[in-house]
């Protein structure tokens, strides 16, 4: 309406109309800097066609905008609060004398000579007469399960993404992508249940393993949760490779597979790496699957056929039964800090890789 | 002239030797820099070297193509097989026990008989409270990022990094956070302030589990809402501004109604995630078995996912609980899939609408 002489851009109406119709570089709406109160003050002298919201409740607008800005920082606040409050519960491990009598960082990370043992050993036995808190069995267990999961998930996830983006026709793609989304939607407790009740027996029979629940079962089950992550990010990365790359390669006489392996895969490399990093973070932090399928015995060994106890499963299984503020409680929160720090690292790595790929392909797109 | 496409259909190659290494050896791993350079340059870089070997053997190319297609095709087949086997097993074993009585009764005889109604009730209560908490915060963040913030500013980037990282925090860490922050700090604080130190809120409870889950699902809502806001045509905002509407008026009256399906999608995805996660509620309010339904915010509750965990790991009689366990898993899967499917439908509906508006 040309009659709205009080448009917020503070320009004559005709010019504002013009600005609204031609696509400018930035929106003509008032930006962050312009105080909301000002615009609502002006509405007090508003004409009939001004929307009611502002003219009736000028303060409401200002309040709402403040609320939006405050709520926008919930995520930052959450990250900080997570760090502060987990760290707070783990902090006594570093300075409390009462806890130092039972456990110290050195006792967690170096082999200890326990009564009844022939040599210094890493033992996780927090609930025994002499509580033992060696972290290595848990860390190695976590790495073992994670490695197995990644060994399964990366070829399957990246391979499937490659097929869907390069070979699959439209119809097949429309089957595969929703199916992977379906897998992503399966709650991890269901995957854990399936590993525990079904897969463990199958794998024990097929491979003749001693223990029914072991690192292999947990790792394979865990890979089911990682495949969708790796697949989705990789597929997006393959799809983002500019067509001109493919055309140039083809024009040079490269075969399809040469183009894929030597042009598309390297170009999408950072994206695929990001998918793997995100999958790694998920694998290390995943709890219910390993809690149910790994056997939960804190054995320090390299064999995938042994039962393992991971860091996340240890926290899940033990925290409910510990004394608040005690040594065991503190150690479990410390393990939580380790998990948090590790996944934060893999996430930042993944983000970095995606940013790198965007910059790389940015010129071509 | 080979063009991309339709190579899958080509007949299988004769068993010629694999020339993979030989053909591409001259490039000596310089492909990284090649790809990084502007689009025109890959052609220039490799002109002579690539041509020569390619004219060599067509058999090797066939073999390479078939091998790559078969290899990646096998990956797809395996992934599909995994999904089919899991869903098939759960459906086959769970469907027979899934009756109306199972959905409406409480567990009996040490959970070897009866139904799962308290777990369903607890799950619904949890996600309703969670949604009430996560929607305002998530939608406000998305509005801020898409409508107010200067996209290049350091603060905006920080918010984005926080959202992305929050999405990657392990669920068990959220559980620790819920216990340390909500239960022991906020809850105990409320007890000290209002109840004279009597333990009411300072223990695991429905409200703390819901808030913990809200923090976990926050990125889901933010990402979906932001996507929805970005899909609203700019012309609508400009038209609204040209009519004299303020920024907030434009958002409330024009942008949000348009983005509503997308916001709904985010909410549904968050609910689906919240209904399936177990680790965050382990220490913040879920209970093994309760004779009563939760009646207030500070009661504990039963939940479907945790019920699955309890039945499969702590059952006194595995064979007796087996049908109940399978049926519970089936209910949980149907619930999450129904939610996800709704989100997909709403989203595609939204895309169609905007596709129509743009043309």
C-alpha cells in the first residue's frame, strides 16, 4: 500500500516499494541493530491498516524479541552447562584427599600391584573390598568395539552411498534412501535387543565363539547404528561433486570407474571423512547397544572374541548404584568427561572437513 | 565418447587383467591438488597422460566398472538385508502377542505376563513434556539464526558450532548432565528454597528426564525449523515489510505460518528420537517397575525403551518374557516409525507447496 508512510525502512514509500520488489543484496527489513522499541513506538500513531499485534501491545513486541534472542543461546548454554556440571562432579578426583585414598589419576592409568596378583595389572573392579579403577580395560574395550564397528560401517556406508549416487536409478534410490532412514530411526535399545537375543546366538554358532556376548557381536550391532550416519553424509558429499568434474574426466576418455575412483571420490573425500568422523563419535558414545551386547566383562585383551566393557556402558551400568560424591561416582563422571571431550573432538574434526570440502568445491559449484 | 550413465547395464567383462594401477600410475597421487583447482583445470593437467592408457584396453574398463558397481551394489544389498532381517524378526516374533489387552494392561507376575500400559503412558508423558520444553527454545534459536542474526558474525557461528556439537554429544553424557545439573543442582535447589530441604524435586523424576531429553533433541528442532524458515520465499518477507509490518510482525504473521509444516516435522523427529532414547533417562527418572502411573512432575515413570532393556537383560525367566519382549520392541518400533513416516509426509508436502510457489 502506498499509503503506509511509516514503513520501517524510513524511506519514502515509493522507494521502499521499489526496494521490496527488486531483489537487493540484503533484506530491506530493519536489521539487528535497529531497536525494536523504536518501531513499536511509531506504531502508536499507526493508521488503520497496521496489523493489530503491534498497535495494541507495543511492549509485547520488544519482550518477544528479547525472548527470542535469549532463547537462541540455549544451545551454547547447554554445551557450557554440560561441561561445567560433569566437570564439577569429576573435579574431586584431582584434589580431594578423601578420594585420593581410594583412587588417583595415576592409579587409573598405570598398572598397580594388587594383593593376590603376581604382577602389576590393570584391573577395573570398583565394587570389591579393595576398589580398583584401572581405566585401560574400559578404554581398550571401547576402542576395540569401535574399531570393529567402523570396519563394518565404513565400507558398507561409503559403498552404499557410492552406489546410490553413481549407479542406482531413480527407483532404486527411492528404496534405499528411505530404508537407511528407517535404520537410522531404529532406537539403539532395539539394536541392542536384536544383538543380544538374536545375533549373538547366530554369530556364536557360525564362528564357534566361547562367550556368547563379546566385542565382535557388540561391534557389528554398533555398526548398524553408524551405517546411516556414514551413508547420509557420504551420499551428500558424492552428490555435491560438480558435474563439470565428471564431464571433464569423461571427455578425457576416462572410464566410469576411473572417473569415480580418481575424480569423484577424491573430490568428495573431505565429506566422506566428515561422515566417518561423525560416525566415530557416535560409535564411541553409543551406550545401549554395547551395554546389552558386549558381555560387560572388563578384560584387557586384544581378542575380538572376548567380552568387553566400554566406557559408556560402564557409566550406564554402575552410576545408578554408587554413593553420590564418592570415589566411584567421581570416577564415572571423569569417564563422562573423557567421552564428552572425545566426541567434541570428532565433531569439530567432522565440521572442519565439511567446511574444507565446501570451500574446495565452492569455486566450481 | 563415453558418457556417464547406463554403465551398469553393460555386459560383464571378459576376465582380462586388472589394469587399475598401470592406467593411472603417471598421475602419482597428484589428484588431490588437481581436484582442488578450478573446474576447468583437471582437463588441462592430465591431458596427454590420461588419453594414452585409456585407449589401451576396453576390457579392463569393463572389468573396473563391473567390479566397482558390484562392490558398491553389494554394500547396498547388505544394508537393505540388515534392515529387512531386523524388522522381519521383530515383526514375525512380536505380532502374535500384540493385542489390545497387551497395550492397556499393567505388567503382572514379575513382568512375565500382562501388558505394557505404564511404559506407554510414561513414554507419552515424557515426550509431551519434552516437546513443551524443546519447541520454544528450538524455534526461537532457529528464528534468531535465520531472521535476526548476521550470518557472518562470530556469535552466529558460535551458536551454529554449539548446535552441531550438541547433536554429537553421546546420550549417556546427557544422562550424566541431567543428574548433575537438573536433579542435583536445580532440583535440590528447588527443595532447599521451597520445601525446606525435604526431598521432592531433588531426585530423579519425570520432569528432569523430560528436560534432559529436551536438551538432547534441541538440535533436531533447530535444524528442521531453520530449514523450514529458509524455504519461505523472500518475497513474502519483503512484501510484508513493504506493507509496513515490523520484523516481528512479519515473522509471526507471515513467516511462521508458512514454515509451520517444517517446524512440525522438527517436533515429530524430536519426539521420535525422545521416545527411543534410553541412556539419558537412566539416572534422571526412569524406573524399573512402578505399581502406579506417574501423577506429578516429580514422580518417576516407566518407559518403553527402558522396559525393553529391563526385559531383555534382567528377566528372571527369559522364555516366559520372550513374547512380551518382542511385542514391546514391536510397539516401540511402530511408534518411532509412525512418527518418522509422518515427518517425511509433512516435509514432502511442504516441499511441494514451496516448489509450486517458487515457479
